[in-house]
């Protein structure tokens, strides 16, 4: 039995020329964050050239406790753009994004679970798949991202890198749940 695993490349993609080079090299999808925030028409250009399924908009979100909302950050989470996450998710979809990779700056690296409120809020605002990222520390956290957060997919890099679990164990747990 074989599985198709699409290769998605992100980080430093600034232009359609960068995307062309990656696609020519065999990439299946590209993830854009900062460049898309600075120029939303980049999303549209990629979608027109390669299809929406190839465009993943990565959103680095940080909780704004004063506003009870989340703000988009750029440049690897270092620059506060002042852009509301829910508004940006809707705009990204309207521009042609096929998926959203939702990164919680607050939960990243904590192992204390995904930001379920954030995932739920973004999932309710868009029709495209939302990939939950940042915070997974247990198998239950993964289940909760799907069941409570309404994520369409999850990113579990840290748990796998630290050898806390395996892909097989995750699949088995989720099947049982």
C-alpha cells in the first residue's frame, strides 16, 4: 500500500517567480505568509497559474487580550501587522487560497494543546480546509483539534521530532476515538 504525500514548501517565497522555480523543482504546494500579507494578489496569481489547491496561506496568529481577538504576525512571527486573523482568513480565501495553515504563536512549542478557540473561529469563517498547528503534546490534543477545533488537518512536527509518538500510533488512536 502506498500513500501520496504532497510536498508543500514555505518560507521566503516572495514572488510568482519563486513559485515557478519551486513548482519546476517538483513541489506540489507552496505556503505563503508575509508576502501574501504584503500583497494579497500574490495568492490570486498563484491560484490562477497552478490552481487554488496549490496555495496554502500560512497565518501566524497571536492573541490580542485587549480586543479578545487574534492578530496576524509576519516575518516569522516577529512583526505585528495589526491585521485581524478572521478578516485575513476570509480575504485569503477570496483571493484564491486553497488551504489555511493556522499557527498559534501563543501555543507554539508549549505541548499544552492547540488553541481550540482560534481554530474553531477560523474554521467557522472559511470554507477551505484549516490545518491546525502549534501546541500538540498528546494524542488527545490531536483529537481535540479535530473534534472541538473543527480542524481539517493537524501539524504535529514536535511530537514526531521528539519521538513522543509515531504516525502509526496517531492513526490508530484517532481511528479508535
